[in-house]
C-alpha cells in the first residue's frame, strides 16, 4: 500500500533539502545535470568519485485502515496497484523509466504470491519490467527498499520502485493436513470406488481449519514475547510504553487534522466510498487508559 521511487544521480552535487527535486529532474534532464555537475567540481558535494548517489524521489501510500473495515472485500494487489498508480500520477513519471519493482509483504495471498508482479501489471507497467516480492517479517518493506538501493548501487538499475503491502482482512486459512491429503488423493482417484472410499475416510477432525500462527515458526515466540524481552533488556516500563503510544496517536491526529500527511493518496474502493484518511488513529486522554 506504499510505494517509493529511488533514482541515481552521477557526480551531481545534492543539497539534502532538495534531493527529491534534483532526482526528479534527473529523470528527464540528465544531460543538463551532468553539465551542471562538471561545472561544480570545486563545490562541496555529497557524491564520491566512482560512487553513485542514490536518492529517494517520492513516496505515496493508501490510507491505513483497520482490518475488517472498508478494504475488507479487496485483495493485497489492489492496494499495491493503487499505490503504484498514485506514485506515477504524483511524479508524472513514464512507466518505461522504471527498471525494476520490488515489494515487501508478510502474510502472502496464495493467488498472488508475487504481489509486486501482479500490482505492477495492474498499474499498467510492461510485463518486461522485472518485479519480485520479499518477505522478512516486520521489516519486509525495509528489505524491499534495501534491495532497491542495492540494484542501483551495483549498476544494474537506474530507477527502482520499492514498496510494501499487508492485508489482514482476509488472511489464508487452510484445511487441516489430513483433509488436504484426502483432497489431493481424490484428485488422483481414477474410479468411483476409490473416490467413495476416500470420502468415507473423512472424519470430523479433518474439518478443523489451520489458522495462521501469530508465533515465529522456529522459536514459537510471539511479538508480545519479543516486546517483553526488549522492554526488560532496555529498562522500558509499561507506563513509558503507554505514554509513547498516546503521544504517537495524538501527534498522528494533529498531523491528520493539519493536512501534514502529504504522502496519503485517496483511494476509491469499488462499490464503496472513497477513502482519504487513516481510520486507526485513536487519540485519548491518559485517565481513560486502563491501569
């Protein structure tokens, strides 16, 4: 649901407060910037000889919504596609200028396991532009950005779109392993007798679904356990955590009311209203919090 464009400028002096502007111009006026760079060798620059300057051009996202609300009938690639289209609209960038697209996600939708590819095709990008999806728990999108930087730094690409999407309104819920084995065997059965025998072997316990685990597979540790360990290691009290959470929601509400969340793009949900604001911001007063 979020997309960012990264680009490289060779030997170009970049002021950090204007990096986005310089990078955006370089997409269409690279010859001008190279000439400018040649005239500015004596000036202080962030660039290093022989090293590419990689900059973040622009970033957008769809509104963050709580699961089971307005996005509930969509699929992950719908949100990712909207973010890609929003990025193109905001930058005015030609789709052909993008060399690669990489997205991060945690819980994959089995129908669109490479959500970056499906979103890119849906947004109108050429099927000749490579796109892949990475997963690395809660830092999946960060890994997507790191991958984008690596592709540019290595000289493989000049412009890469990195993003991430997570969809909790419709997570994959599987049949039990016994039921899956029976269904696969049914698909291979050649006679009616074989099929009836397999159907007769189904027991009530076979119908129990497998819900997605909230625990890490190798250690069986949940995020709550990890948070408790980190809080103990760094001496963070429960009250300090609550105060920080309250501050975060209060500042988010303030930024939303003042129109400071400029990265948010409106999204028309098919058959529903247009969404333009996050709905998970919940400012409160301290005396309303449980002790």
